[in-house]
C-alpha cells in the first residue's frame, strides 16, 4: 500500500457475522452489561502478557521502557470511559482482522444460541471469544487508537457506532499499546462513575497480573494465586480466580491445586467448570490451561500441557524449569513438557477417581456433563486407558433406569462362571430391554451393560478388556456363556422343550438361506434365544453392529453394514410351524414371505432398518393369506 493511500480515512463494512452479532448486542442484551469492562480489561491484559513475553526475547520494540499496566479514566461529566494498555497494540491489518471479523468456526451456532435469548446471553459472549463487541451494549461510539509494538508500524484509529461499518484513520504520536475511548449511551452513563468501575474491576478482574488504575487509584491485587500455599487460600479466592480465568459466572465443580519440587519444579491449579460449553453446540473448546514460567505467561491455552481430550480443564501450570524464551516449536518438542504432561494427566485422572469414590452424587453431576471427554480419552489415550476406564459409568440390566454403575461394580457382581463383561448398544433402555439380545443373559441371570451413545461401542472395543475381563458385545456370534443354572426358570418357547429335530433344523436353515440369499451370510440354530423367533448376530471381531452403523453414516463409501448371521429359535412356535408347513408342502410363496419378514424383524431389532415399503407390502400379503382361512 502506498504511503499516501494509507493516510486517507477509510470506511469499511463489518463481516456479515459481526453485523448480526452487533445487532443482537445492541438491540437485545440488557442484563449483566458491566461485563464489557471485564472483556476489555481481559483483552488489555492479554496484550500486556504478549508484550511481556516478547520483551524477554531479543529484538527491537517500540517504547521499550513504558511500564506495563492498564489505565482507566472515567469521566462522568462527558459520560466517557477510556481504557488504555501498554501491550502489543495492533497494526492496521490487525485492527481490520480482529475488530471487524469473527474468526471462530462455530460462529453461526453461537449467533443462533445468542439470539434465542436466555439469561446467559452476555456471559456467552466472553466465553465464545467475541468479548470486544460487548462494548456496544453500552456505547454509542467507540474509538480504538492503537500503536503496534513493531518499530516500523504506524498508529491507527478504528472507530464505529456499531452499525454496519467502521472507519480507520492514521493516528500519529501514539505510544505503544491500545486506547479504547467509549462514549456511553444515555442509559449507560452509570459506567462513567469511577466507583462503579472500581467495583466491577474488583469483582471480575482482581487477578489481572498487571496494575489496573482507575482515575489514578490502583484497584487490583496483583498476585499469582497458584504459587501460594494451599492452606493460605480461601475457597472464595479460588472461585474468584477461576471465574477470572475462564470468564465464567458460576463456580467450578472441582479444583485441584498441586505443587512439586522434584523431579520437576511446578505449581498447577486446575478447575473443572460448572458446565460443558461444547454441549451447547457452539463448537469445539480450545484448550484451557495456560503455561507459565516464573509467573510469566509463555503459552495461553497450551495444546501441549494436557492431552486434547482434557480441553475442558481450565487452569494454570507454572514451572521454573521452563526457559522463559521458549518458542512455540520448542514447547511442542520439549521433553520436559512431555514429562510434565504425563504427570499432570495421571494426577487429574486419579483426582477424578478419588472424587468419584468420595462423593458419588457430585461425580454424577460431572459425568453427566463431561462424560464425552472421558470416553474420547478411552479411545485416544493408550497410556491411560485402564485408569480412564475406572471413570466410566453406565446403566445396566442390574441398575434402575437412570442409575449408573462402574465397570468395577459390574465385576463385583459377576458370577464365578462368567468369563467376560457384556454390553449391548441401543437407542434407549426400553428398546434394549424389548429386543432379543438380553434373553440369553436374563435366563442365566448375567448382567449386561446398556450403551446408549453411538461412541460407546468405540470405547468398549478400544478398551478390549477391563481388569483382565474381556468386553464383549451381546450381539456377537460367539458368546461362550456359562451353562444355564440347574433349576433356573426355563422359559422355553411355545413349542415346548422338544422343538425341531436336528434334521428338521438342517432342512429349514438351508431353505431359509436360499430364500434370503446375500441378505445374511448364514442361517443357523440359536443357543441364546428364549422367546424371540430369530435374532441377527454379528461375526465381525473388530466392529460391533452399532459401530458399523456409525461408520456407514459418516462415510457412505464404506459400503453397507458387514455380513450378518441370522439365528433362529428352534423352540419358537413360529419357527416350528414354518418348518413343518414347508416340509408338508405348504404355500411356498407365503412361507418365503414369512422367512423374509422374520429376517427383517430381526434386522430391525439390531437397529438396521430394511426397505419399509417392501416390508409393508409383504405384511399385507401375509395378512391377506391369513384372513382367507
Ligand atoms: P478474544 O479476546 O477472545 O480473542 P475479543 O473479541 O475480546 O476476543 O478480541 C478480539 C481480538 O482483538 C483479540 O484476540 C486481540 O487480537 C484483539 N484485541 C482486542 N483488544 C486488544 C488490545 N487491547 N490490545 C491488542 N489487541 C487487542
Ligand atoms: Mg477478549
């Protein structure tokens, strides 16, 4: 860009998403308006942290000796509020990029959520990372004067009324940093009161690690809470720090504060939030743990310090053993950080395990919100799989509806003759209990875990086993169940204990396979059924039927569901009659229709719907024949 061009003031349009956001901010957010102070101060603090880190490295920066801090001037005569920082500042391009667009991927869902307008509105703004725009809840005009730390950069002023567009002008004579000048709307004049602003800073920004002054008075208590000793810190202080750290309004569910000296010196303070923001469908959480060295932030939201599935954890890790001038690449390759990460991950998992046994009800609250992350860990974290499995909770045939049990509790209830842990996936408890897969287990009084999320089967097959017991899907071909107990209530099918002879069974299964063709890989006699005439079982050793469904839905090119075996209950009334009518030369077409319908019913119970129109036609044809009688 030519110098002369740059000096021309320019009027630019906001990105469409920003226009939508501003429209909501200006026209429908009226609660918790004071959070705009927190958002602007947190941006100032971020940019000061960035500068502090840069200044530990080599290089030439503008106004090197300017002290780091935030200065606020509240002018209740002019109804103006000015918030200045001496951080990294922004270039012209950065002003356009950062204050004119939303980079976040989930912005559409976020806007929809925001427009729905429950009371969380204004709070969501900061958590989603569009905090700057909250200033338009109170401002009729906002000017942002900024001077980048880069020695070559020139100063610019960005200004907007929040409606559709903004202007950018060159601004000379600025010192390094950013100065935000807010002209307050009449209904927001209260925010030009110094006492009001001081109170807001005390409430939300007390932990900002730089001096904040309001009309000349220093208001915050600068301190790195994580370096203090645990018994000196009050519950209140911890919670306040958490809220500051994660822009949250509610207290965390859990807190873990640890320090170690050997082999690595470190202090870590972790929080589990009161809610899982990913549940609201506003996209994937960014990692929430900041990495410090000697109280200097070296990496906000570090991707290296905890595994990805722990992105719901908020907190701080500070180690004196980390060099201050560590670069992003070095963090990624640092053996020290890998060691710290391994240690901290284990500590967090065992912490959760302890909490679960200490207070099951509270753990249940955690589980309801964060189970997806633990399951993700079971699939992705080979090293900690066994430990993570201890955190899992499921409903089962032995729990009441909505009650949960752990795998260890399951093992505690296992019968001596039982070799494996069994589970079955289905859309709901009712569907699972109405289906054919539990029959074999009920008749042997064996507990079955109910899985109701598609991801659950991936968890079970990743674990492979738990405390030496294999995890097996109840729809697998080979169950190898213990024999039924003597005297256990033998609820045989309607055909009575005799059922079909092996000769009859052989003829029937061969003919059924002929009728069904490639729809099934095999038709055979079932050892597992008690009431149902037939069931679909799965010969695949790697993928359960539920997993095949998920993969098929995710990627149509994967082809269909894998081969399936149809097992028939040779003591079932329907199967016996079918065999005998076929043998005595009954209506071939009708009987073939019955075979197809039996298979379709079994597929349905396995969660694999067939062709509905064909099925309906067929049922009418069978009814037609039955009614001829
Ligand atoms: P977030 O802080 O979550 O990124 P914001 O909407 O609060 O979202 O801010 C958008 C971006 O604008 C920031 O990421 C930062 O790059 C830039 N920014 C805002 N305020 C300042 C400031 N005082 N100094 C430097 N950059 C800033
Ligand atoms: Mg921000």
